C-alpha cells in the first residue's frame, strides 16, 4: 500500500488551498509552476522604448520645417530691429531665399539626435506606468490616464527634451545673427559648453518639465479616452490606424491650446538672449509687460499645424510597430 499512499500524497501537491495549480512533485520544489503569478506582459516597457525610438526618428524628419518656423516666430521681437518676420509665409520665403530650401531644416540633426531617445523615453515610461496602474480589466480611469501621461512627460523632459530643445533653439537663434557661429552639431555644442558650461545645454528645465508634463498628460488622456470610446468597452477591439490618426490630431490640438504660453517662455529661456531673464517667472512677466498677453500665443498657428500632424503621425506609427511587436514578440 505504500506506493498508493505515496501517489496520494504527491497528488495533494498539485492543488493549493484555493485550488491553484501547484507542484505535482513536492519532493522537487524547483519544479513548481509559478507562471500564473507572472504579469501578463513583462516586456511592454521595452517594446514601448524600441517602437517609440523608431517613431521619433521618422516623425521629426516629416514635420521639422513647421517646428523651425514656429521657433523663429517665437524668438522674433515685437517691433523694430529685433523683428525680422511679418508672419509664417514671410518667415518661410525669407529663409528659403537666404539659405535655400534646406534652410528650413537647420537644426534638424539636433532634433533627430534627440527625438529618438525622447520618444523612446516617452512611450517606454508611459507603457511601464500604465502597466502598473491598469485595473483587473486592463483599463485606466481618468485620473490614472492623466497620471501616466504626466509621468511620461516628466521623464522625457528630464532625460531627453531639455538638452535637445536648448541646443535646437540656440542653433536656430544663431542663424538669425548676421554672422552665424555654429558650423555644425559637434562644433556648436562644443562652443556652447565651452562658453556657458553644462548649464548652457540644460537651460529652461522647469518650463520644459511643465510643458512636457502637461503635453503628455493631455495627449495620452485624450488618446486613451477616445480609444476607449471607440472600442465601446471591448478592450480586444482593434482601432483602425486612420482613426488613431484622427484621435492623435485632436489630442495634439488640445495640448497646443493648453500649454502654448509655457512653450513661449521655455523657448525664450533657452535662446541665446536667455541671460536677460532672471527666471522663468521673470521671463513671463517681462513678455507680458513689453509685448502684451498675445505674445504668449506667438507661433500658435504653425505649432498647431506641426503638433496635430506630429501627434497623429506619431501615434499611427507607434501603434503599427506595437501591433507588429505583439505579433512577433509575445
């Protein structure tokens, strides 16, 4: 009877106190099945980083001219010698006349070097935070959507956006002078660090955190909300890429109207004339006093066009890569 008794004891090990599958071989605990306790997806953050990096590189090559024009208009003074452009088309025509068509791509290398890690950090951190905040049904409530987007924005602001944006603005600002000094990315960055130290490529970190945090909080909130609305409560329902693009454009527009004043202050704080401002608050006060409240919405139209296109393309490309990764990389 001993073999029967031993078999019965071994069978007891196959089920825990709550009916959870256990180990059919209690004398060999290393064979215990722990798969049920593992998270549904442990590599979602890695997928987000890779898909986000690829997306960032493609997107910036498509939309950079609108970013260039937006930055030029924000750096433009109100009147007098400091004002160079009367509007968007004037900025485009003068730039092309002076520097050729590729003058609209001045500073692209800076954004290209930065956009890949920026998007990688943004989407990787969002997917990671989202994975920890979702409920048992895999959904996020409104507050958690905002929190996940805010975390993504803060991460990208600190780790990628601040140095990238500071260098980009200085490069574009340098082109406005009669005798540009920067001969290329490496030469320009080296000159900035030599003259201004490390802080020269890390100016405007506070307004950048405010801008990126609010940007991604708004964008991911709108995007996730509209996706949920389209799915009608069915998480397995696929959202067509064209609809993702439409939702992305709406999310981008919402973020533009929500934080363009912060973007203007950030741009001024990162320009070559940032030394005339004591802080971001002082910059905002000076802009208000000298140029009026309308100055906080300078460059809104080109920014609106760029951001709507940018966010629509970004989410479409990102979703496509994530769909591909989920098929070939479970």
